[in-house]
């Protein structure tokens, strides 16, 4: 399925293993943390997910690119991965909305990849050994790739949020998908799922401040679909700047990297959520993925790096309050340490990942905080958890009515 005219390329891992294949994408090299994703579809959304900043992505599904590239399926302005390694790429995609092949898309964005390697062997190695650094190089010289790895800084020591988050605040007016099938379906789903639609008819739009650590566009779409005015702020925004917007609620976005390196945002969260007080002056907050981890650190908890992370569209999560289990999309390499959660009134674990019992959600009821360690916006993945946005909007209106 790939063009024989492309030259040789390879992926070298920090454990000394080398996987040889053919060039996919740009004729250049790159170094990053090698991770795998088990989703069978959604490679366009994966490639443009800012949470993949600094990472070389290996999808476990063997054929990638068979429905081509539709730029309206992107979750950000550009490809975010450092590299892309596949078993087989399709150079003759079949889809009415396809604009180019996966090879052309990667090449256009200057992102290197490797095609024709045993991606499941890579996955088994990562599952056994843990995530590790890797280098993509053109040609057959693995010595150069090894040298690049030795010179590279460890993924967890770097601040990847700086590379993917906005530097300027902006109002979200859409990404050009308004009126398309996917946008209309999202609105229909939000109306069907919402338990508060009727009582909110005629109410003013809620003002939502999104602090961007690597936000996906579908989070912003979901908030707009629920009658919200959305303003996006840089990750190092001061609490006073957010308060000047007079938000009804705050969304802390997903993003890449180790939350422990983001000291400034943790302090901002503490102030916005009035964690030093009784919650009287707090602003209702939803933390998603990295946002969830940052809230945990603001509460006094610790986070740690997972052995190989959770990346895929089939992660079972249980809501401990209702007992209900939902299949979720996840993409993260760090988690909250349950043994280091603070003993604070009103703080509780609300969700767990049933695969390994890691913390998948928190709540601090006195301060109006709810967090999740999964992608309620999907893209890609199941839509089961979009109701989280409905719950957040409902909690804002209920909290406002009580004051």
C-alpha cells in the first residue's frame, strides 16, 4: 500500500532496538517519547491533538490512511506529534471528503514517519519495558539515530505545553466546521443528552474561560453547543486577568507533558478556586486530563508517570457515585497518586479507570470543582462522556442560583 519510490527510514529506541521501514512524510529526522494508541480510527484527530506534543505516535491498528485526510477533522491548527510510525500506509484513500494522503499530510507539515514496520512488536516492547525515547532517521544509519538519542533531553524534563498552547487570549468563534455534518451532530447529541435543556431555554449564554495547556477544538465546540461564550487564555495567565473576564466557569484543558513542571498554573488554579478559603469566592471549574492533574496538584496531591500510559478509545471508567461504567477516550502518560490525595472536606475520587484502578476523576464540592482523566470531547473515540459538559453547565447555573 506504500510507494516503493520512498527511501529507507528507521525508528531507533533507547533500549537499542531498531525498526526499519520506508519513509513516510517529511524527509527529516526527529526525537521524541514513543507511545502507542489502540484506536482503530481517528488518526487525523490523533495527529493534531496537542496532548501528543513531544511524542512519536505508533498506532497499533495496521492500516492507516485508508480514508485519507479531511482537514476539517483536525483538532488544532497543525500536526502536533514529533513523528508517526505505522505498519502500512494507504496511498490510495477512498473517502468523498479526502483531500490528500497521510504521506502528503505529514510531508506538508514537515513531520517524519516510518511505514512498513511491525508496530505491534513496538507496542509489546513498550508495554513490557515502559515508554522510552526514540529517534526517526532517514536512511539506514542507526548509529546516527543512537547518537541523536544520547544527546536528547528526557521527555519528562521538558515543558511541552509551551510548544502547543496559545500565547495570546482570543474569543472562540469556531474553526470553520460550523454547518458541517459533524458540528450539527454534536449539537443534536448535546440536546438529546442534556437534562437541563428545557429549563435553560432563554437564559443568557454562560461566559466560559478556557485556560489552554493544549486544548482540542472539540472541547471549544462542545461548550459553544451548550450556549456558552468562550474565551481562551494562555496557560500562564494571571488569575486577575481571568477574573476580569467575569467568567461563570473555567475549563482547564488537556495538554502534553509532566504536570509537575507547571508551577505557575497551579498557583493560578489555587487562587481562581479559592482553595485557601471556604469556596465562597471560587469559580466553578472543569479540569480535563492535564487540567485534572493540575487541579490535583493545586489541592496538594502528587502525580506520577504511568508505565506506558492510557492512549486509546476503549478505556473503561467507573463513576463511583452511580456505579455506572462508560467507555472513554484517553490520551495521557501521567496520573494522580491516590495515596497522596489530601484529606480535605468535600474532596473525593469520583471516577476510576477499571483497567488499573488509577484515579480518573475528582470533585471538590465546596469549591465547585470537577475533574476527569479522560476525553469527554472524544475526537476520536466514543461520545459516551459528552454528558460531562452538560453536568458542568448545570452545576454552574445551579451554583449561580444558590448565590
